[in-house]
């Protein structure tokens, strides 16, 4: 039987890392979950006792998972290939066969789902810009799910709607604008889309009703190191990717304002209308900050909307020490910031902010009178749903609001500064460890990009051959780290630089020993590579 096999779990060890023991027992006697089904839970069951027992078991599973997430002796992941997961492992089956399973099986399913996933809160998970498991925002997420409401109207989410307003107004002070409007949306990519929509709506409001026909060709610009979500709006909104121009970067990875100006002038000569520039505050791979002041001068000169994609780097606004990296952000027209990245709020938590009040509403409203009735008995400006491109909207604000209440400005400041300090420690470590080499010297943020050269390629004189071999090293080490489950770091090429590791630190559970471990583990996993 499926659940039977799911109870027998491996308790082996790989190297120094324990395979997560999965012999947790449920207090079956209390709940008799084997002979119970969802029909015994609220609202169908006769009492709420079974529901409470069931939820307590779920809570136990979650608590154990949380402990393991922070336990360095536990693996980050127990890797299986897609076909293995699809075929089913040790009784864990992904099939929906149409039968109603017992509550016991449902508990096993919850546990196994976590077991075969990736512990992104683990202190040795450096793979993504969003990492860590922040307990307060996790609690907020549980509260939010229990409230199970929708952000489109004050009518059904009064408290959350006002919290969103409070947070957005607070961001006005932090950015330094005199006016603000904004919205929480499902991620930085959507927020970058909002900014292009608004910029176009500002200069061509009629496109909303008449479509693009008859309007001049628009052109938008971003650095060649910008996140790909800055380009996708060109494809979505009918501007066209060919009218989305890459701007050169300097040796620090900053967009070159003089190249921007040149390309703006060129587009004008071509009879097109330059209307939108993205400056990135914290590029995805390198963590570079475009110089907003210089870019804003160009934008002002040509009357172009300036968007700052601070999805990753926006957190420096919380630190006096690092805020200079976004100097001039107040000169922008709009900003994207993802608290689910650097300040560790659990996914998803992302804001779109603009200093142009009412533009979101004017651009997106559809005035559905079954939802946004104009004759309600309260102030309908709090029915924010018509500002968005969604209808239903998840409550994301509460995770940030509660985190902010719990940690204060100081807590966020400490988080950012500590992550940057750990990154600087890694830089120092790489500089003095044989076989390692920084791709970019002196990173500005917590991204540290580096190569590892196994001994077999260190003495190759032919640079072309050496580079070709080097490009294969990171993928091999990455596959080994995933099989072993000891650590996770991303890799990628960038321009002419062959595959290199990009370590990003955004998890405040990371300490100096974890950084030492990372460097040692890469050596352990890669020293014997011989191509
Ligand atoms: C600079 C930048 N902008 C935007 C995004 C997209 O954010 P999201 O994944 O929340 O859509 C990312 C994601 O890594 C990013 O690094």
C-alpha cells in the first residue's frame, strides 16, 4: 500500500551530511487518521476535534521541517530526477487517481512533498536571490492563508488593504518622493511590466481604447545586464523586442549613460519615440548598481520615463551605509522592490511603486460594476483592485508588514549589512585560496562571482583550451553538489565569461563557517575533475 512504503525511510549518510531521517511518527491513536477522510473535517465532520488533531499533525510536520531546514547536518535536498519522482519513490506518488485518500495518506503526502523538495532556508543554500526561512513572515503567511481573502476590495480585506496603503506611504518617505501610488503584485517581473504599461499610458493614453494602430513606434532601453523581465513587456505590449535596446555596461557592470544617450538619439533619427529606460539597482548576476543620477539626467533631457528595477538591490534603501548605491532613486518615475529577496520575507512579496498618483487606476481600470460598485457606503478609493492587471490578488503585504513590525528598520538594516559583510568575507577568502578566481573584483553587493580551477587545468598554457575546459567545471560541480545535497550555488556564463559560480547571500542564517564550508566543499567536489 502506498502509505505503508512511505513509512519506511532511509536513514543513511552521505559523507558528513545526513540523509534527512524520515521516521517521524504521527500520533495516530489520537486521530485515527487511517480510518478518516476529509469528510470528517470541518465543515462536514460532527465536531471540530478531528480538524484540530489533523492540523496539529500538520503543524508537527512543519515544525520538524523548519528544524531540519536550519540543521547543517541535514541535506539541502534529496535529489531525484524528474522521471524518478514521476514514477514514485518509496511510496510517494504524484498520481491523482480519482480516489479519496485517508487523512493518514494526506499527512504522508505533506511530509513527502517537503522531503523531496529543496530546503531554501538552509544556511548552505546560495542558489537564488530569495533564500532563508524568515519565521515571522512565515507566520504571517499562515495567518494570511487562514484568512483566505482577496485583495481586490476593502469590502472583503479591510485590514490588509489599509496595511498596503500604510506600507506604500512609508515607501514614499524611504524613496524620497512627494507622492506615491503602488501595488503588491506576484513578483518583480510583473512589476516591471506595470512600469512599462504606465509609461506608455502616460504618453499615449488612447492606446488603451484604440490599440496601437496609428501611433508612432516606441523604443525602450535597459542595460545589457538587466533582468530579462525588463524586456518581456516589449513582447507583451506590442512594442516588439527589436525596439528594446541593450545599452553597454562599463567594467563595473554599470549602464553607460553616454551609450544610452547615443542610442536615444539614434532612435529619434530613425523616426521612433524613445519613452522608457530601466536602471537596475542590483543586477541579477553581478549585483551591480546603475548610476541613477546620471541616467536620470539623460531621461530628463529627453522626457523619458525612468524606472528603477530594484527588485534585488532595493534593500540597500534600509541601510545608511549602503544607501548611496541607489542615490538618485527619488528622480525615478517608478520602482520595483522585492522584499522576498534581500530582506528575506517569504515568497512572494514584491512591490510596484510610482510617484504618479492615479496613473495605475487610469491605465488599468475596467470598472466592473459587480465588484467595484461606485455607490458603496465606504470610501471606494480603498477598492484597489481596479489598479491592477489581476482580478483576484493574493495578500502579500501582511508578510512584510509583520516582519517590519517585528524587526523594525534596524532589523532590515542589519540583515542587508550582514549579508554584504559575509559576501566581502567570501571575496577575501577566494582571493587567498589557490584554484579560485574572482570573475569581478570588489563586488558592490552580496553577489560574488568566481571560477574554480581544478588542478588538472591550472597549468594549461593555451588560454582558449583552458577556458573551454573551465566552462565545463561549474556544471560538473553543480551536479555533484545536488547529488550530495551538501550545498547549492548557481552558475552561468555572462558575455565572454565562461560558466562561473554566482554565490548570492540573502539568508541571515548564513555564518562565516558556512562560507568556509562552501569553498572547501567546492574543492572537495571538484579537485579530481580531469577533462
Ligand atoms: C533585477 C531583477 N529584476 C526582476 C527580477 C524578477 O523578479 P521575480 O522573480 O520576483 O519576478 C529579478 C529576479 O531575479 C531580478 O534579479
